[in-house]
């Protein structure tokens, strides 16, 4: 074999193109735009959606090809990159880049074995997670991984492999002390803002509690969304570290995508599919806690007819899976199974929830008692991670810290440190439009649908519109008369108001009936 | 509940936007481009990748949102559509369109049940396939469906449900005669161009054989790619119908996407994942044959160490699945299991394969005998679908038709009817660059890797470059001396030449050894 005379360039290289930023946000999927007449596109035989490797100055990223027929977007000698991809390559426009067929990610054979239903090894998961974190998987491959792991349920060793691999690909924090405590709820209960009470209580006691909180993904508010009503939450990493060291806690986090980059990528397909399998939930939560440097974790699993977990056997299975994986990862874990039959507190949506939280901290007479009690119980369990606290004493210590105003003081310190925003819980900045939903009959509230109320609050604009959401005036067990207001919906825009109203008309989310029909709940504390 | 005074428009509608075509080919996925400052985008709270419904003049399509920051692509008052999506909506630029959150496809709960591993009903498959054919599924949802069906293997009733649903969503042909015969190979064997011999033979006998052939998806040439060397293959549907009626056969098809639109969509995710599960293969093939109006089908399942099917038990399982589903669909099916140990014929790539086919038709002394023999056997079996042909007589009839020149004459008629292209099999228009791969030792060829030779031919440019590919000078059982040429590779461009050469250096695809080590094959005919 002899190289043909006409081979003008070294093997494997291709002519250079001029880099151009294309102002399109393709959300976590890198897209490379090549003009249909581009010589490289023609010579390399890329097809639409081919994966290519873009190289410049020793940097390289992967992207999917979209073919362009408009020179205003990219010309024949240019390579366009979507916004995320452009940021990842981190080169100036006009720079020379080369592009070639991407070798398939090395972990693809392992992915195919998982699709075929096989059990994967620790190394398989390490390679897959590495490729995912480095954006080497297409959306199709990501989905295939998520669905394959979901369907032939991962065994618990595999969940450990996945969690461990996910915790290792990102940044890892080391607080250089012990214990470092955190709490987490598996989600699904609107208004459940216990973190904003537990963190000040636990930090006031002196334990280090660098809470990693997130924005809402499918819910009407996440802890970060609600905290943002009171304080800045997007802070540079170094400033947050200082706040945590100075005040023993924080309620803000900008770094979760650094801490578990694979999780950040996977969520882009899990969210639209509404897939939340036990294995993926455990891996997502525990990998982030380990990466954030936590040594102790209190996990809240709410159960109820419209919660994520709907029966005690299911909750116990999930608890055992969390316990097995946490133990393998060296994380001390305490699991509480809580009442998830209805929303916690009165407000659903950032402003309304911030009002509830501040009222509890201020020992205000209108503070929602369920939010107070649950927060005290969780904080009490966390305090018992302190070797100097006797088993059973945590609740009383937590209550003392709250009742004495030390929790409020700690919260004010944290708010001031993060950057205070003006907020008066007694005149909260609610969205301007509202309507009321009233009881159609007289009776007792015997059911509140978490999913429907979350949907209504989101349709009303939460969390994007901070003042939008739902304010509950009745809870499970409340006696109501026909025409009494069950809840008020707040919205910022007429369209959103209308969407929410239509939902309420289809299903209010409230069930009125005989007090005897009130479902009982057996939860652990 | 009372509508707020400020509600300026009827519920559920949104302000109108101006339609714009965005010159980006997003390959089967509809994308809607909205500017980040677009009032609708802000008010509706679309997120990146949200699915939206675009409506204009009573027409509606679904699309995924990409957010744009460049008014040259779309301005704030415009809605941009990718090329496919724009064509689907079939409206002029500048037309007013409205856009709103898309309701999730109604079949999504069924998809979730399949992801959870449940068995689906006939209705479930009907709804899923309908939504897929109407482009209501995102790429993520399509992948989830394909992987879920692949992993918890569909049972044979489900394969029938899927096949039946797929055959019903598209156009259905009715030739108003009986039998209407077709043949199909499950693929995987390079150079296997038997259709181009079988169709003229069977049509010369007088049977109606409107062969539905396709372009290469992952192979170095499909029948349509090879036929395109000899004749036009992209013809309007009406013209093709006329040709079939006049000549009893054709070797072109433009309408497969009309015949099985769901298959056309699914392939966009199956291809990048290289998923080809038995259930999906059966549904894809049989749904298209039924929609094309076939009453009888001859199916070719090659087996060999580098074929799609690698053992006789596996081939028999696949045969039984095809037979079960075909029977339920009312299609008469005959399955032959053939020798798939090596490529068929000498050439791999459109021009080289067209040369082989024409030499067989012309009874040329250099015609590849394996291609001739296999085609005669398949044609013979198809002729036996004719109630007037006695079992066992088919082969001799086929051989008469070929040897007498009647098959060549029929092929010339079909070529002329479709639109002839200049082609001389004795001086084929090969690609200009070439190199040879030689035997490293003396011995017998005891193995030829189908996959590696297909890969080399593709890297050399086939089928895009018609004259590119691989020309085999030795086949299984050939005695070779060290330095003898095993095959020649033809390429159109230096880069491609280099890619192919690197592949050959890594693995030539040929195994030379002792004649006794030649694997035997037990196939049925």
C-alpha cells in the first residue's frame, strides 16, 4: 500500500474552518452548524446528526451536526457552534478550528450491554459516567442509558457503582471537619420548605451545614427559588465557602453542576420523560452529597396517595436502597418517612413559601404549625448526629433554638451574608392577579392532591413569577362550609391566570367529605 | 371564580407571531426557534426543548423550542421553523402563526407502561404509532420507546400489534391482482444485490413484483443506490405505478416514507443507536410490505460469523417470529436461510455492484457465480408462489429466463422506463484513487469479515461516491500466495482514501489459513 500522490495533508486532518458563535440555545446538547456547501461537510460525508469532534488550540469538544442552508447563519467556510458548545470550546470567533468524525465514545459497548439487559461492572459505570460528564453522549444515547437503567432495574451494587462514579467525575469539597451535615427530601410535596428552618437551627447549634439546594425542576419552587425572595443565592464559590465557615451554614448554591456534572447532563433527558427510578434517584442525591463533602445526611421520604412514594413497603424498599449505597460510600445516613398526604405549610410558590418560613422563624401566631413541627423533628434528628447530643434530646434542643429566636438570628446572619433583599412577611409582594377556589359543599377536607396543586401553582407562573402561586386556607381535616374559600391563586399575567383557572375548573385538587373518610397515615419519626 | 378584567384575549390563545423559515436541517426533528425576548416565549414560560404546538390556518405541527439570541435568525416577533417543520406546516413566510404549550401526546402513559416493562395492548400500539407518525414524539420519547421495546423483548403478539399499527398509519397500495410478490433480505451482507436479478427474472415470468427498495442506511450500498448507477430511481409515485403495470416490476421506490411513516421516524433513533431488535425488524419489514400491497414475500435470512444472525437456532427463532406475524397479517411468507459467511459477488459499492449485476444478466464469463446462484435460487422460490408452477420447478424456470437473455431484456425495459443512465459494465466509472490489499502469507482464504469490508467501503466513500468501494479478488476457499492481491479499494477523495487505508491496516478483514479450517455452513434452500 502506498499513499496516493494527491494526498495533500496528513492522515486524519481536515481543512480548517472559521469559528462562529450561533446565537441558539440548544440546552445541554452541543450543536455544530455546517453549511451544506461546506467542503469539509461534503468530503467527510457527515450526515445530519453525525457526531463530530471540533478541535482548536488543543481543546476539543463533541457536537451533533445540523446542516445549514443560509449563509447568514454560517457560510461555507465557517463552523457554527450553539451557545453552550461555543462556551465549552472557549475560543474567540474567527479562530481556526478543525472538525472530523468523532470516534464513538468508548463506553458505547457497555451502553449496548445495558440496553440488552446485562449487569454492568464498576468500571463500565465509571466509563459511561465519564463520557456523559464530558458531553460525549448524544441525547439519544443519554435517553437509552436512562431508560435501560430504569427498565431492568439496577441491582443495589450497580446503584452503588453508578453513585460512586457520579460522585467522582466532578469537583469534590473537603470542609476539613467532622461532622458535615445535610438534609434532603426526595421531593414531590409542595410548600415543603423545611430546609430553610432546619439549616438555621442546626447551624445555630454549631454544626456545619452547607446545604446544597436547587432550583425547581418540575415543582412550583425549590429551596433556592424561595430563598431568593429573601437573599441573593447565586454567589461565587469562594464567597459561599467563606459564609459557610463564618456562619456554619448557607442556603444557596451555585455549584451543583460542578459537583455532579453527569447528573446535570442526565437530568436533561430525565425531566422530559418524567423518569425518576429509585436507582437514579439514589445515585443523583448521594453523588451530590458526597461531592459536597457531607459526612452525615438526613433523608426525608414523604408518603401519601399523591406523593412520589405511595405505600410504606415502597418507602421501606427505597430506604434500604439508600442505606445500602450510603454505607458503601461511607456516608452516615438517617432516613425519616414522613406524612406526604398534603402540601406542607400554607403557601406554594416562592413568595408565599418565604412568608411561611419567616413566620415560623418569628414565632408568629399565623405560622403554619405543620411546617414548624416537621422542621423541628427533622432538625432534632440532625442534631443527634452531634456525638454530644443524647438520642431523643434533639427535638427539645431544636425547639429551644427556634423558640428563643436563635434560629431567626442565625437566618438573619445568613441572609445578610448572602446579600439581603427587602421582604416583609406581613405584606409579601404577591402577584397582582388572583382568584379564589371555594368549597362546593359542606363537610371536611379529606383529600388534597399534591400533584394538582403543584400544577396549578406552576401554571399560575411559579417559580418564574416569584409572587405567583397558591395560598391554602384549608388543610386536611379542616371543616368547611359550602362557599368557604379553599385556596387563593395568584398570577402575574392574564394568560397564566387563565391556564390556572382552567385547571382548577377541571379539578380543584380538594376532596370534601365525611370526617371519618380522612385517610390516616403511619409515618415514622 | 371570575375572569380578571385584564384578560385581553380568549383563554388558551397567545399573540400571533410572524412565520419565518430558518435554513437549518434538523433531520426529522421539528425545531421552533423563538427569540429570548419574544413576548410569547416569556409569557408562556416555555423552557428550552419545551414542546410547542404551532398553528396557522387550521394546520398544526409540534416542535421543540430552541431559544435564539440573534435577531438575524429570528426576531422577537417571529417564529422560526427548521426546514422540515416549515415544509410540514406548508405555509408561506410572513404568515401569522400562533404557538402554545403542546399537550403531551395521548399515548405517553402507554409509553411509560412499556418503559416500566409492561405488555401493551393492540390499542396502545395503535396510539403510540399514530403519535409517532404524526411527529408528536420528541427524539427523547422515540428513543425511550425503541429502547424499552428492545430491552424487555416484545412478545410475538405485541410484534403483531406493532406491525399492524405501523402498516395502518401510512398510504396503502392496492394492485387489484393476486399474487403481488416481493423479496426482502434482513441485510448485513455486502454486495448482496440479488433483488436486481430476482425482479427481472420474476417480472419476465409475468408475476407482479413492485419491489420496495431503499437506500443504504449503514451499509456501503442499498439496492436503490446501486440501481441509481443504471437508471433514475426517484420517480413520482404515479409514474412508478405505471411502470409496474406495464413491465410487471420496478427497481425504484420513492414512497417508503409514505408507506410506513412511523418506521421512517423510528429509524432516526434506531440508526445512531445501532438497535435492530427482532421485534422492530419484523415490524419494520412486514408493515412496509403490507402497505405496499404485497400478498407474498420471500425473506432471506443470511447466517454467518459476521452476519446479523450468527447461528441456526437464532435464525430459526427469527423465522418463526416472521412467520407468526406474517400469518396474523395475512401475508404469505416463505423464509430461506442462506450462506452469510462472506460478501456476495465481487464488488462492494454502487458502481462495482452494478457491474456484477449486469455481468450476471449478460451471462458474462467474469460474472460472479455466487451472486448468480443465489439469485436463481431466490427467484426460483418466488416463482413457486405462482400456483401454476410445481414445487421444485422454480429454479429451472429461473435459470431458463436468465440464460435465454429474457431477464436482461426485462431489466433493459425497466431501466428504459425509469430513465436510463450511461453505464458500461466492462469499463465502469470507478473512483480515481485506489490501493490494493495483499495476502501477507500463502494459504487459503478461510474468513472474510462482512462488517470490516462494509466499513472499509463506507470509509472509502460508498455509497455517496458511486464509484468508491471494494473489489474482491479472492473469496472463501480461494488459494492465495503471499503478495497476491486480496482486494482493491477505490476512493474519490484523499481523506477518505486515508481513512479506508488506516482501517485496512488495522484489520484487512481477510483471514488466511489452512483449507481444513474453512468454516462449513448449513443453510436451507
